[in-house]
C-alpha cells in the first residue's frame, strides 16, 4: 500500500516536471490568440509539434527560450487564396510568405487546380517546404476535363461526371470548390451547374470560394450569384479577393456588404477575403471579351486575325480600358511578365504603345493589348480600385485577409507586391498607421477566421493542444516593403516563424528547417 502510494507520487512529480519543460518557450509577449480577444501578457510553450501551454508559465524549463518582451506572439497566418504552386518547387523556403508570418497556404483558387487532387498533393509532398499546404478543387479544371473549353451547357451525363470528380477530389483532401466564373471555362458555366457541384462538396464538409463572374459594373449581380451558390448548394460560400474595379463603380462595396449581411441574416454562411491594395493582377486577356477566348489561345488568335471580329474585340477592349480594369488610362495597366519578351516587365500599356510609335490613346493601347495576347499573353497589374472600398471591405467582420499571391523567384519579373506584403501591410498600414481595424481583429482575419472556414480545428488559435504554428513580430516595426515599382522586397518585423513546432524563421533569418505539411480537407481526415 505504502509502496504504491510512493510510486503514484513519483509518477505525478514526473508528470508535473514534464509539463513545465518545453522545446521552445516564448516569454513575456503580448499574446494575440487569433480569436479576436484582447491581448494579454503571457508565455507560449511548445512541445514537439504542439502548443503545450499558453499563459503565465512559472518555473518553466526550455531547450530554447525566446524573449518576447515588446513583441506580439500570434498564431501563424493562413492564406486562404494562394497561387503558391507557382514557385513552391523552386523556392521551398517560401521566404516571401515566412517574412510576413504566413505558415499555411491554400491553393487551387479561381476555378483552377491540377487534377486529380491526390496526385497534385503527392507531388507537393516530394519536396520538403517551410509552410503547410492545402488546396481547393477548381470547377473550371473539372469542367475542362469533361467537356473542354467549349461555350455550351453540359449534358446531365457530363454533370454527373463532374460531380464524381468533385467527390473524388474531396476524398483526396480538397478543402473547397473554387470557381473562376470570370475565366474560361468558368464563364461558360451556368450558375445551376456550379450549384450541382456545390451540393456534392457541401455534403462532404467543404465550402465554395469564388473569383466572381464580374467585379466591375456587374459586381452586385456577381455577389448575388455567389450567395445563391451557397444558398442553393447548401454550403458556406466566400467572395474571394473582394474589390470594386473601375472608377464608375467605386463605392459599390456599400451595396455588396449589405448583400452579404442580408444573406447572413437569413442564414446563408457568406464570407469574404481581400488583399489590401488598390491594384489587381491577372492576364492581359482579361481585357478581351469572353467570347473571344472560347476554345483557348489558338481560337483567340484566329479571331484576332479576322478583321471584322478583331474590330468587335477592340470595341470591348477600349471599353474595358475606359470603365473597367484600365480605369480610363492605359498607364494603369502595367505588365508583370510576358513569356515571349521578358523586357516588357514593369512597362505600362501606354509605354509599350508609345514604343511602337503610336500615341497612347485608348484605341492604340487596345491594339497593343490584342497583340500581346496574340503573341502568347502576359500577366499585368491593373490600378483600378479605390482606397475607400479597400478600407470599407476590411472593416467588415466577415472579411479575412488573403494574398491572391504566389511564391516569386526573388528578382524575377515584376509581380504584384501582394505576394510579399499582404499580411505585413495590413498590420503596418491599416492597424498601426491608419487604425482602420484593431490588432486583434487583424490577426483574427489572418488566422482564427480562415481556420474556421477551412474546418482546420487544430490551427489558427493559440491554445494548448493546437498545432504549433506560431509567429512573433514587432508591432511597432512590422511593415510591407514591396511596391509596384520595386516588388521584390521582403516584409520586415517578423523575428520568429514556427511551423509544426520547428523554427522556419529564427531571429529574422530563414533556417534550414522545412517543416511544412500537406493539410487535408474535412473529408480526407
Ligand atoms: Zn482570382
């Protein structure tokens, strides 16, 4: 009896000694836990790949101590709209993301993902990377696998096939169904067809995320359509990279946010994500009418070579330069990269038109744009969003932060600065300088809220038992540095970035650790 008691006491002491021993201990920081709750001073203890303790931890013993005084400790950020498959193979450290606190990216946006998902994720697993990686399945990719890039309705049999692919994708680990109803072939898809796939994905625990059909003059219809997909598909639905394009449409975010709030009031789970910039980025082909893109680049080239069709295309390009992505001036369209001529990176449509010996009028710039598309296409940055709309959307409690960026090869091309700066910019410009939202709310939009949307129940918050994705930053110094003119500049202010309990960034330096994992959606766990 006495011996048993001693044994029990011994085991207990051992346990309590263990419970104050950590692999990493961050002390005396402002804890911003990702839920939106007010910060408090505390310590965060990490053991293995898990957060073991949060709060004031007395008599703690740790293999590594990080002095958090003057710093904020927060959950690692989750980028719910990422094009990170571009670059993650070449840049497995994903330094642009680490240096703005991102520890998880979600790929497969805008209706586009590799298929099958199992094979895509197996490919990602081959190279150890620094951050976690998950994906959506793209509706456009599913459709093009079944009926190609044709502009027609799908037959019931074809819709059946698409539903099977969506179901398999969810079983393989997709988190969501993404649509890109602005892009070929999403733009050929009736809403009803998307709803059929949404029902499958919703039943399996996923959500819908949309690059909407239109973000300029018809943005209200697009938000209504996104809400309808959620309402009739029976699943959460997200307006991704929400913005209002084109000067005549500025201010429409008042109405779009009202639509979101009304839908939520009647029980539709609608959410938003956003990047904090007044320029967007996509292909130059986005200036062309959608009918001109049917069938892919070869068909487009044929249309551009036929004078009558070229004239009809030009009319629309001129309109888009005037009222839509061009915001009235070809200098607002700046080339990111042209595969056929790298020297065009950083030049505007006005510059290129002038270099061709023509005045940079809307008509002449339209000719330039059509020729760029014809030569193989280019990506571009479009300065056509107002700051008021950016701020209004950011203030919505239903809006998360997401980059829509990728993993650039440092120094290559002239990418949109969002890849380097999105998260740090919100913390520096919109929290510290302009006080648009409080720090705790910004961190929630970057961690707890996207985790909830993804049903990623073991990440996104600082809580014992959660996976140890943890960041430490200086709230007085955190800032984005990337600009449109000089995009290849890392954000500053992050000293420690811990992914699955391992330091991927330590004392401001990228380490040799590659602790990122492939994360699986709710139907594959
Ligand atoms: Zn998009």
